[in-house]
C-alpha cells in the first residue's frame, strides 16, 4: 500500500491516522467540508487537500478511509466503489495500523481522551516512544497524533456503533460505562454487551485495567470470558486501591496501594477535577503492569501538560477566567461545573452550552435539564448536528430545551440561537466575579476563543 485517500479528514480521529500515514511515508490525500487546524497541519506535512466532496478528487489510491460521519451516498465513496477501490471506515483502518505493534486501547463513556494522553506521556517519559491516536490535542505532544518508533500503539477507542471492536489490542482500559450513543444502541444492556466484547477481544497474552468503582463496569466484566482484568478504585475489593485522597481548590493528590506492594505510589495531579483521580489511576496501573517503574510514573504524571478543551483556561476578561471544555454529556457537564465551583467557590458560574447531536439531546433530555439548571447563568445555542437523521432533527431543538429550563431557572437562562451572536450578548450582559465556561463537542470552542480575542481588542480600544 502506497497511497491513501481520506474522506472527512477534518475529524479528530481521521486526521490523526492521516498524520501517522504521512509520517510512515505514504502518499496521502484528503477531503472535508471544512478547514481547521488539523487539515492545515496535514497540508503542511504534505497532504493534498480538497475542500468539499467531489467524485473526481479521489484519484487512484490503494484504499479509501472515511469518517463515520460520512454518509454512504457520498460522491467520493460511490466513485471508489465504482472503481473497486477498497473503502474502510476509520476504526477499521486504525485497527490495521495497531496490528503492526502492541495495541493499547482506551475505552469508556467519559475520560478516554485524557486517559489516553496520560498514558502517552508516561510511555514517552519511560523512553518507549509510542505511536498515539487521541480524540483531542495532547499538550505534551502539541497534536492529536504521534508516530513513534517504539513497540506500543496507543489509541482512544470510541464505542459508537461498536467501532472499537475493530481495534487490534494487547491491552485494554475501560474508564466507565454510561448510556450514550443511543442512536446506535437500544439501551444500557446493549452498551455493556459491546464493552464486554471489547474486553474479550483483547489478546489473551495481555490484560485489561478497569474502573472498579463503576457499577456498570463491574456488571460488564462479571461474566467476561477474559480473565486477566485488574480493577482500580476506592472500593475495598479493588486490586489497586485509591487511598488518602486530598484536595485543594480542585487539585487532587492521593496514594495507590496494592497488597503485593511494600510501598504505595503517590500521585499529585496537575489538572483539576475529582473525576481525574480515576483517569490518572487507571493510566498509572496500566503502565505499572507494562513494567514501568513507579518513580517514572509519578514524575510523568506530576508534569502532565493536560489536554486542549478539557477545562482549558483560554483567557481572562477583566478578572473573570474563561474556560473551554468538551463536555457534551450530562455527566461530563456535571463534572465540569462541579470542578469550576470547587476551584472558584465565591464566583458565579456563567455557562455557554452548545448541545451536541439532536439524538443525544432528545434521548437524554431530562438529564440535560437536571444538570444545566445547577449553573448560575446559562446561555443556550442551537444543537450541533452530527450523524443525525432527519427524524431526530425534527423531534428536538435547543428552543425546546430552553422552554423546559426556563420553568426552573426563570431569567437565569437565555436562548441565543445563532452561536455567533453569543459574543455580543456576553459583552453586554457580563458581570464581574464570574467564571465563564463554554461547553460542547461541536464548534463552540471557536466562539470561546473569538470572545477572548475580541474582548482583548475591545479593551485596547
């Protein structure tokens, strides 16, 4: 294989494997409906890029790789099929790449990007030069992808449509399990069945590390045919136990103990949030089981640089800090808001939320209402559409979410339909002694950064 064409190459996952393919010496071309930082980097690296989708763009590649967001009637997909060029989905191609090394796959409803990044940082600190594919930009690597010369291929594993079952892995991690992607799963039982298959397709010579405090995870592994599973958490019956937890304004430190050890391991987390105790513990235990020394793990974690859009402070307006976070599920929103309140106990939380997917908004509607009403001030904008059918789009809207929230929040919630109008609204309505928190997995981060930049220029003039 010498040439690969990627459809939907602006996506965080597809752009990552495109970058690795370029660095492996392959000739790469790609197309997408937008330009972003990922496509710009790929062009700098040598990718031939097409804005938009047209049948004549694919040329004569050996294979075509497309994002899950690309519909089957896409002109380039149809042209590849006409030319009898093999077409692979992103996770299938990722699995092909992982097969060449020792695969480490990190799955879970929440925290998998951060956990992937932490493991990558530890492997790098240990001198193991991993290849990494992550669902976000890792600050320690300034990228969502790393092409390494070492034996390990570390990848974030998304459960959407059971795509993570395409990954070839020696080692597995599960951070947690909750209802999500209910457009492709009937219920939590189907989701747990998929996660059970994820564990059971781990190489029998390897192992799995899972969150032993998560009830759904424990139920999933209960009847699992794969036996080499290490549980991590605060519960007494976990193999690796989190103990002596301390916190100061959202930052945590704790010990990990194991009955087989003479001395415990102590972790000091450089990023905020109680939920990160689990993410860092799972990462530490996986690396311990790979044979990395405790001291190296402790030092790597202490120096971890974090993730873009994971409670990332992007600026200050007056005295008000502005954060951008990828939270798009009720549990993630709860974690982000609670962490901000812990960090800034005397300040108002002003949240700007862009729901992600009409299907998720509809199927978790009541859960969204319950968590969003906990902020001091809420600005809602329209739902970011991705992979949504027309039936879902016609069934729900942010206006419907606003109507429900207004009955509970009164004048503490406002609906700004067009996201580009949010900046002017914030400039007019902003009050001091607040924390402004932008949340969503769509393009709301662009608005957040423009808001910080505009306000900076506004102050100068």
